[in-house]
C-alpha cells in the first residue's frame, strides 16, 4: 500500500506534516509518499531516522490556505495537492491525506478522482465519541447548501461507513433537526425525512442537538453548514471546559494534591474530542480514499490521519459504497 501525503498543506507545514509522516512510516504497513518541494521536505527530515517506507514526490506549487477552491483547478497541476491526488488517480497510491486548503483539496479530489456512480455530492464524515463507542456525523462541512436527495445519500454513505469502519451490523440513522416529531424542522429536513424513510436504511427519524452524544443512533445526517457548526462548537466547548476544570482544581488547595490523578482523567476525556486523535475526516463519495485533515494538524494528527487512511483502504469503503449505490440504481430501474 502507498499513501500520498500533501507535505506543503496546513498551518504548520511542512515541518509538522513531515514529522508526522516520519512517525507513521514506523507504524503503518505502507509506503508514505511526501508530496511537495523536495528541498523543504529533506530539510524537515534532517537527522531523523527514516526507514525505507518514506519517499518524496516533487511538487513545486503550493495552494495557500486562503485561496479559493477554484484556484486549485486552474493551471495548478504542479501543486502539492494536485500531485498527491494524482498519485491516487494514477493508481500509484491507494489513499491521499491533506491538512491544507480543505476546499481546494475536496475540489481537486472530486474532479480528478470522480465520484462513486450514483453519489451526487461527496460529504465529510466525522467520527464522534459517545459513552459506549463512536458514531459518525455527516456532512461536516463539504456542502453548505444541500437538497433533500443529498441528505438521503449522506445517510446511505454514513451507514456504509459505520458498518465497515465502526463495526455496526445495522447502523441506526438519525436526521438532525429541531425536534423528534416528523413535522419539526425546515423544508429541507422535512423533505429529507421522507426520502430517508423510503431508503433501504435503519432510519429512526429525527434526532435533536442534545442527542449528538447520546446512544440513540449511530449515524447523524445533516447539511454541511449545520455539521460544521456542530464540529466547531464542540471543539470550542471542549477546550473551554477542560481549561475551566483545570483552573478550578488548581485554585482549590484541597484539590491540588489530587491534581496528578485529575490530570490523567482530564487528558483522557479531552483526547476523545481532540481532532488530532482521529487525524482527519473521510471525504466520502469520491472514487478513492481521501482524508481531510484539520488545518492546525500537528505531527500526532498527521500520524493518525495516515493510520486512518490505511484502515479505510483495508475496510474497502470505496468498493462497498459502489456496491450499495449500484444496488440502489438497479432497484430504481
């Protein structure tokens, strides 16, 4: 297996991207191809011990974080994003990872790899913790404006993801809305509810914001605008609560002696909601494994993203998605 990594994408590229790739090269059973400016990549590797699983693919252009996604599609074939995605397109790699400009990465991946036949819009699938394991939320930001059929497709894709990656036999799919009743929601969620109910899914109906971390369902469906707000709110809330609990303990002399024990538990809980722990989110629906990393990814996040990519390839997610949508097309015909 070969995993392509955009070495020049991200707030802390190329230093942290290269450091994460070096860590992953010792852990994953795959060749890791760092795509970017060779001289910059070699400078970051420095004296680090590297085994034979790390290689460099040259790309001189860099899509900056603030550029529009359209800019990535116009004469930017030598960008690190385009070259990394190109390795998958040319079947020289089985997965691609980028913490760079997410809009550009998604645009290039969808354009160059194409989408799974039957999928109208790829979606970002986010893994979230809950008391007894994990669940998936999608879309987490790829599509701010959606139609009802897009949400139905998200339900189908999320169900396949939950089954083959998280191990659910018959994933429960819920539609994120402002109330459990069918009549609640905006025009989009009401129309999507009907389509999800008619789809070949274990659809349990509407779920509310308070259900995101309860055990009522395994897949939460929403449009990318709502999903991204959920994600960013979660990140901010986790950071604030962790800081407040730590401050409360340190300011109380009676609790300070127990701080070492509290610190371990705080770290464990915070790690569950730490984007670096998961490495990235899967761009579901494109015809290849593409992992969207957080812009502020550090070495740990990059290492975990590469590991995530390896697991997604082993799970044959793209193949399973193709089968599900092909079966749906046959039934419709």
